């Protein structure tokens, strides 16, 4: 009976220790430092950029997409999960290819035309970085942030609603 009492006491002390240990870690995880990224723009600046694009969009849309019922795309949308998963995937792939990923480049592209219609505009991400070099190398020069050869990109964001809609949607 004495051993059983010690067993129960040990379980209680262990449970309390785990409770305090787990709660302390949860609080530490929730304290995330938020850094302001370079290049932030205000909604007013975004509207100005969007309106300045109207002339180019009109030329492209009116000349190439006269017969289209939707017009050309002006925006693409990806979920946060898709972008975070892509960043993790691209960093892993960059490492396998011998590169250190340092960013993403967003390209404007176009799908090939089919059945006499011009293909719609798309946007896609490509990972950028530099070749990984040995830490002890004497002659290492920074190579800049180039597209990583052989790395997969991220496409298939959703079109705007409608595709030609201006900012904000």
C-alpha cells in the first residue's frame, strides 16, 4: 500500500511538472516577432499602380481579346497554405540542387493559345538563390539572386473575379 501511494504521488507530481512545462512552451511559441518587410505600399499606392496599368491592360485586352467573353487576367490569387507549402518545397528542392534559396521571383506569363484564341495571362513564382559553397572556401564571391536552374515554379493561382477586375477586388 505504501508503494501504491508513492506511485500515485509520483504521477501527480509528474502531471504537474508536465503541465507547467507545456504551458511555458505554448506561451513562448505564441510570441512571434513580426518584422516589417521592405517594399510595403499603402492601399492608396496600390490603387495608383493599378490605375496606371489600365492603359497597358486596355491595349492588350482590346487588341488581343476582342472576341473573349472574360477578357485577360489582371491578377492571380494563392492561398496562404499554398504559398507556405511552396516555400517549404522550394527551399528543400533548392538544397537538393545545391543552392541556397533567398527569395521568389514573380513572372508574368501567358498560356499558349488554343482553337484560334489567345491564351490568358498568368503569373508564376520561381525560387531564387545562389549556389551553396563550402564554408572554408577562400575565393567565394556573392553571385546575386538568380533563378535556381531546374527548380519547379508555382502557377495556377486563381484568376480575379472577373479576370479583368481592378484593385481592390
